[in-house]
C-alpha cells in the first residue's frame, strides 16, 4: 500500500515519520524544492512525545515526478490555503478504491469532497500537537486521538485500513459523524489559538490569567451557539472538555467549574505553542479565518451573534499586518 503525504510540516512530518518507522511505504510531496532536497539529503527528524527518530524519505516536488505511480492513500497535510490546489493536482494519481484525506485544522471535508468526490474524501479530527523546529525537524508536543470519517458516515475497507495505520501515531477510530468530531476539535483549537495568538504566550503561561480563562469560555460559548443553530451535535473532546456544560448557564457556579477545567488544559498542554502563534512569529499568515472565523461566518449565516470571535479575528489580522502588538494587554479589550 503506497501512501503519499502532501506537506511535511508539523502534522504531516510527524505522521510520515511514525508511519515510515512502522514499515509503511510513505512518500512526501513538498511544494518548495529546497525543502524536498533537504529532506532527501538529510532525512527527517522527529522528537518529543513518541521518542527520537530520524528517517529517510523519497520526496517529490512536481507531480510529473510521479510517473505512472498511483497511491492508495493521499494525505493532504498542507495549510488550508493550499488544500484546493493540492487536491486538484494529486487527484489523477489516486488508485482505484483509494482515499484522499484532509488533515488540517478546521472543517474542510465538504470542500475537499467538491474537488475529489464524496467517495474519496476523508476528514480527520487530529488529536495531537506538534511544532516545526526547522524544515526537516519537528517536535511532537502532545498525544491524543484521531477520528476519521466520510461525509455520509460510510465505513469502507480502505477507511478501516487507514484508521488502523494511523493508530501507530495515536489511537484512531472511524466515526460516523466526522463533522461533529471536527467541530469538537474546532472549539478547543479556536480557544487556544486565539488566546495565544493575541498574547504571544504559551498555554501554560496564559491560562493562569483569569481574563484568558473568561475569554476561553466565551469563545466556546459562541461556538456552541453556532453549532446549535447548524444542528451539529458536539461530542466531548478528550477526557475533560464537556462542552454541553457551557449550555447549562452562565453563572458563578458553572463558570467556576468551567474555569477549573480550562486550568487543567493549561497544565496538560503548558508547553504547547499553538499554530496561530507559530505563524505570527514566523511572519506567515495565520489560519484564524477557518478557526474562530468559522463561528463568525456561520454566525452571520444562521443569525447567531459572535462578538467575541469577531473581535478576535480582527485582532489577529491586525497583528498579522503589524498594526497591533503581541501582548497580554490585549485581553483587557474583552
């Protein structure tokens, strides 16, 4: 079974290394030729939660280098901005019965299906964290779980094989409701990325601040209100994040419980630097529009007010443009 990973960033690189170590035939496609050459020359390094690894790969830059090769599984692990173009490029190289997996933050499976077809498009809920140190060097910062699924909830033999394969990274299972699982991750992702993205702090630092905890809860409350309007049932995320508690009320008792849970998140993932902050520090455009921006866009569509998330999206774009500083003082505006 041949597997192509498109994009060797933090997530794609982690998956590629751990699967290659298990004996799978993994290839990497890089959109930057210098990165392709670096990986082929020096290999790929992975550190952190699953140990120390150094693996060599066959890499490609242009699809013309594939020749007549076909892949059983193609994992698109690029940033959102490159998903559509990547899907169109690699579609002719999927084998009969193969699947194309979108492995990004956000809820993008429907967009992927529009390009490759609903019979091939697979969505993921990614439950681990990773940080890119260099173009061929990644640290896996936390463990978790994977959920994979198709839009119509079907379980195909290839999808089952894919889940079994991903279990060598973190435990993985097929879900009949991939959108609900992705929404569950979207809420926590939006909380941690936005809070870190406006303060410049890692989670362990910023989630000791009660203002950040309040902001965390308000982001999630708006997200749950949008989910209700969209008729999405949001399951619990991990062992501690039961979002339905947020719908029980906004009062002192429930807020105290929720803040305690948020504090646990800060302790569990204290050293994590969310991707939005990584992008800002690297001078790159963030993916805030598919995180908190998802709540804003769909809030407008379904008539749900999202003032907190709207303000956060505006702030992150101001920081991207150099019009606002990264500082904990930004919390005062909420």
